[in-house]
């Protein structure tokens, strides 16, 4: 039986994501289920999957600005 809390991470900041993943992986009570850099894709994923904890970077680019890139 898996007693680890499953975590999904949403951030566009690659350095922040790397640090979070490394910190979480060093703790036996947690596991990374998925990581995303796009809020829409993360939302689609969560519509069909569950997690115990969602870590969201509050500074995400809006969709109207990402379409211009």
C-alpha cells in the first residue's frame, strides 16, 4: 500500500520546479505525480486524475500573453 501523498506541481519557472522536485523527492512521505508549465494542460490532467496536493506558482503568464510568444 502506497502511503505517500501525491503532488502535482504547476510552475513556468524551471529553476523553482527543479528545486521543488529535488526537495520533495528527498522526503519519503511524498511523491511527484506530475509537473506542468501550462495551466490549461494541468487543468485537463486534473479533470481525470487526482492528487493530494497541488503546488501552484502564483506568477503564471496569462493565456492571452502566451499565445503571442
